[in-house]
C-alpha cells in the first residue's frame, strides 16, 4: 500500500556505498556520543562528579550483576527463534492498514527518539526539575553508547533488508537492528519518571503501556523485529533501575 510514507527500497549496492551506511555512520555516532558525554561531565560541578563516582563504586557489585543479567538476557533473546521472530513481525507489519493509523503510529514511535529525551530534559530543567533533567541527559548519553556497542556486536540487519514485502512507514532507518534504540530509550525514561515522581499503580501502568506501544510501533513501521523490541525493553528498564540507584547522589547538585 502506497500511503506517502513508504520509500523505494535501496539496492544492495546503494546501501553498501551510501555515505550514511552503518559502517561509516557508527564511528561518527560513537565519536559524537563520547564527545557529548565528556563535555557533559566537564560541565557538571566537581562535587556532583565525585558523588556520581561514589555511587557507582558503592553499588558496583549490583551494577555488575544487573549488567550481566541484561547481557545474558539479550544474548538469549537474540540467538534463538529467528523463524518465530519473522512470523510475528509479518503478522503485525505485513497487513493493509488505513493511512491515518500509519501516520499515528509514526508519530507515536518518535517518543523513543533521543531528541525527544533531550527536549524533555530541557523542559524539566526550565520547570525546575533540574536533577531529573541532568539524570535524563547523562542516562541517555551513556545508554545510547551501550546501544551502539551492542548493535555493532550483533550486526543484525533490519527487517526491510531481509524481507521483501516488509512495509516501511516513514524513512528507512539506518544502522543495525538489535536492540531497538527507541524502545530502550522510552523504557529508560518511563522507569526514571516512575521512580522520581513516585507514581501509583495506575499511573505506572499507564506509563509502561505508552512505552509498550512505542515498542510495538517499531514493528509496525518496519524498523525492528520483535526480539529487538524485547531486548530494548530489558535494557532500558535495567538502565532506568541503575539510574535510580545513583539518584540520591545527585542531591548535592546546586544551581
């Protein structure tokens, strides 16, 4: 179905020689993220940097356990079930949907964009939720560094590169498929929000429902397999939990 959002598939030659192919894009993205993280740490007051290091040192055993748990979970999810993965993807992606639904799904999927996280951090900073804003920026930069490293290790093609009939809503995402960065980002944010604002059960369920919807849209728009989304859910949640462990040490932050 041609709904104005789909684009003509790139040939293998064009995909390989594109300036923004994964092989050329990944080093640039890593350099930008590392530079941004270093500049952000330099910008932070010395007391905050010291407190952050103290937090990580005090919880290093738990951090290692959670990291290992996340990595083991991700490796198990990624290494099995490709046939089932493809069938589930085809079930939800390769159908004829109305144009308005395609557009809505494309808009919802943008909630997992890194830029949206930075905009949210800026607004929270303006609204005097400055500690939360700092946590979002720091967590997002470190999280996307980890996502890019895992993508490089997994080297998994996106569905539309391997499945001829895959529908693509919006532009064709560049880079590798595993894990879903948008899903990782949104679950990190929601976990952080729930901890910071101490939401009740209803609010918590609503926020995670939004995060799950963003994850589903990654399949709907043709950008990710289901296991990519599941991996993003796990990784984003773990990163949010880690952020809550160091949260008390941000209390020394003063502006």
